[in-house]
C-alpha cells in the first residue's frame, strides 16, 4: 500500500552545510581573543612603567594607587575589579564556557563529556557579579575623569590622538557597563508593575535606556575589551618614544 505521507529526506542547503562544518570558528576566535587579552593585560600590569605620558594615564593603572607598602605594580591594586566584572559577566561566562571549556562549544554540537551541573560549588563566585557592577560603575566615572584630564596639556587645553583614544575608551567601557544584565535588573527589571511602585515612570525609562545597551552587550564587550588594551598599548608606545602622539588641536 502506498504511503500517503512519504518521509522526505532532508537535504541541507550549501549554506547550512558550511555553517555546520564551521561551528568551531566561533569558539576558536573567542578563545584566541580572550587568551591574547589576558596575556597582554597581565604582561602590561607586571611592567610597572610606561603607563603615564603627559596628561595620559593607562586605564590598567587608573586610579593610580602608589603606596610605599605595596611592593608590586599598582596595576594589581586595580585590575582585580574590572577582571572580576568581566569574568562574572553573563556574556563572558557563555563565551569562555563554550570556547575554553567546550561545554558544549555550540548549540547541538557534541563537546567533551559533559559534567556541567549548574553554577554551583566553585562557580558560586559568579553570584558576585552584581557587586563587581558597583565597582565597575565607579571605574567608569574615574575613566571619564581621566578622559577629561587628557584634554589638559602643559600649555593648556588641547586634543591629541591619545585624548581621542582615552575618551573613546571611557565611552566604550561605559556602554559595556550600562548594558549589564545586573544593572538592567537593578534599575527596573525586578519590577512587575511600574505603575504600582514609587518612581515607576523613571524606573521604566531607566530600564528602557539600559536595554538599549543590553541588546548589543556582546558587541560592547568585545569593542571595550579591545579598546582598553589598545589604549594601554598606545600610551605605552608614546611613553617609550616608539611612536609620537600627534596633536590635533
Ligand atoms: Fe555582562 Fe553584567 S552581564 S557586564
């Protein structure tokens, strides 16, 4: 008897096939980006020199905490805060769970044997994210202040390439921080009924504003990560007289 409902064989298109074959590209690029940044920032922190030039201060060393009792680079007094913020970020968790630990590396792709049992035991430190957020908000203010100071040269007001680099750094880091899921929850995401709570309208508007950045949180995460490293590198190279800071104004 003829089958009224013959089973059609599914033939993936060329595009779908190449997507399936190339599933590893995303995790490899992500892992490379994270590893390069961790190596560079650790190396830069250990240098303990060339982090200042004229009105420019490397974001890895800001705020500059130089104390006699501290024997190491001042960067280590600062970097734990932004590092903790990024390490516990919801986006970065997904990125490094998938790329570095392959658990799994992509949707419907088999990775190494799965032992993932939720963020318990050692992974409970991920719950600290909201507290790192408070520190990150303070750092955004400090980096914004550094960016304003970068307009102040020995001969008065000016704009150098470093000024632009530092200003963009403050903008990108603020955009990344403003898109934080914890901040979104804090300003209005935890409210079920805006008209039933005090300042409901303002909280709704704040939630909408933060949501603008949250939509592209991954992009802001990578842009700000790259740019903060580039800002340190730029100031370092200028300070070492390898390149010259061009004065625009
Ligand atoms: Fe990414 Fe908070 S979720 S910074």
